[in-house]
């Protein structure tokens, strides 16, 4: 793909709308003409290169925009990045007339090189695929699922407290050696500079309510990591009339008729019923479901606990809901919407640049490049064909197919720009020269021996006697 001077109207128009809202919200923070064009170019270049990399951006522009100049704009131009992301979400929410929805919370990891030192929030991660460990960044996301669309509306980088990490490493080593607990070091005090994932999730909910007070949140979904008292009570205190659903482990203790037992043991005595449920408001499948309002010992309160086993599965998963006035089937159907976060992660990582190749250093480098990547996601919802399909209640197009179409449209815009020049033949000749200089770079091959010494490959007369012996 090649990007010319002219950019797709749906991208440039979107930044015009964002600029209007920013000026209305904060008159001194509007975007300049150069900033709007730079942002539009970067969004298109991210789609074209599947990365946020200034060197690659320079290549798709045929050297028109130099990587140093692009980097300077990113680092030094006074773009109000957090406000830009918030206003971008507001434009989409207004465009699609969103008044209610479900908030989904989940985190995702992005692996980095083991030798990474300058990229912020990098730490040791548990690799779910291999069961081992990797180095990378972890981002907690807040994603809004409305009746029409699903969009990211908030994020926080997670970083464990280095002092606690070192303490745990030493503690576990001493425990393995059989050192008594009293002789092991005490856990360091809580450092507010390193909030837990639960605390980050609560912060995201508070910020969303402050930014979008008119949106009715029907339900909040989170995975098993957030199935604890702190998160469930915290989320319920922010949205008092909203259901909060998560998962708990099979060994979590519940109390029934004065007797404590694991949730797995309880539902082994109270088997579920096979019934039909609707997955994400679409496909209907069979699932075995049981439920009860049980006292969860670790949380010190009664919860609505649901045992759920999809057709073909051998073991139950256990959902826990804060609002006990909901029906069982409504809790199950609502929790299936959490899977849409995983779909967002797949689209974002596969098509929107940040997770593929982004090496920008420092906290601002990571945070602002992530915002730029999420602006790509928002822009695709402003694409005229996507907008028309959704507003006419037709299935929305995938991010991958939209990206390919935008790439083709951009190429044809470039060709049209070339043909409309005063001297197309001369412009084409100049283009060929620019392509050779900025895109095609012939690298030296190590396969061929030209320019190197093969060495002396022949027998030595003075050593013939060795052959005779």
C-alpha cells in the first residue's frame, strides 16, 4: 500500500469532529491543521503497515514524511492524548446514539524482548500458551458492548510492585528450604504507585461513570481474576442498580444450612438441568445449568452462584453475581457477552498495530501509541460502509476486511493523484526513483562468496608423504 497526499475523507472528517468537541470542551486544547493531518496519516499508516513504526510509515509515504519528523510530532507536538481518546469515544457513542450497554473488563498481555529496558511497564508474565514465563506488558481494558457496537472505552497499564516481586521470590525460596514462616521476611507494605488489577478495574469504572454519566450500565462482566469481594462490592458501589458478574474457583467455600463446603461439592449434590441458552444474543446452544443463592465465606455475603456447563464440556464453571434479583438465565446470557472482549483483543492485535510492532520508549511512548492504536479501532466505526451496515441492522464488517478495503482505496487514490498531475509521465518516473530510494533497499547476501575469500582449496606437495602413509 502507498499513501499519497490525499487521505480518506472518513478519517479526516472524524478528526474534524474530534477537534470541534475538544474546542467546545477545552477551548485551549484544539488540534492544529498539522496535528489533524498527522493523526489522519498515522491512522492510515497503522492500517497499512500493521504497526506503529515511524520507519515503516516513511516507506508507505515513499519518503514524503521522514521518520524523524513523524517521531518529533509524536513526542513534542502538544496533542492532548487522553482527551483525544475520550472525545473520540464520545463521537462514536453520539454517532450510534448509545444510551445503554454492558461493560466488560479483562486484561491482555503483549510479549516483549527479554532484553527490553526502555519500554515502560515491562515485567515478567505468566505465558498461558506454554505454561512458562515471558517478558512483556499487561493492559487492563474496559470495553463497552452496546446494542449496536462494541468499542474500547478505557485502559490501564498494570505493573507489579518490584519490592513485592523480590519479597515473593525470596519468600518462596525460603519456604522451599523448609524455613519456618516466622523466620521468613514480612511482605512489604502496600505501595499506592503500583495498584492491583482489581484496583485498576475499579478506577476504569469510576472514570467511565464520570466521563459518560448519561449511559445506563445494565451489567458489568469480569473474568475469574475479579471474582472477589473487593471488586464485586467496589463495582456495585459505583453502579448501585447494576448487576456485576464474575467467576469463582471450584474450591471456593460456600455455606448451606450452616455447613461449609466447596462450591464444587455443593453443585455435585444439586445437579443442573439441561436447557437452551442464547450465546451473545445470537446462536442458541444447550447447556447444563444449576443455581442457588449461597453465602460465600471469603466474601462474607450472600451471592447468586450459577454452575454452568456448555454442551460437550466435562466440568462446570461457576459464575457469581452481586444482584440476587436477576433470573438465572439472564445472568448466563449476560455473561456470554464477556467473550466479545476476546474478539476485540483478536482484532486489535491482528489489525491495529500496537501489539505487532511498537517500540516507543517511556510511559508516554507506550500510553500515547496505545491511544493511537485505539483511535484506529474507533475510526473504523466511522467508515461509511460500516456505518451504513450497522444503522440498517445488517451484520458489521470485520476489522480485517475493512483494513484490506481501505488499503485498496488508498492505493487507487494515490494512482488517481498521480494521473491528475500536470505531467503524469514525469511524475511516474520520479515515483520510480523515490521507490528505489525509500522502499527498495538491496541487502547483501551471505549465500554468495563474491567479495570474500574461499581459501586455499588444494593439496600441498610437501605433505604428499602423509597421503602415501
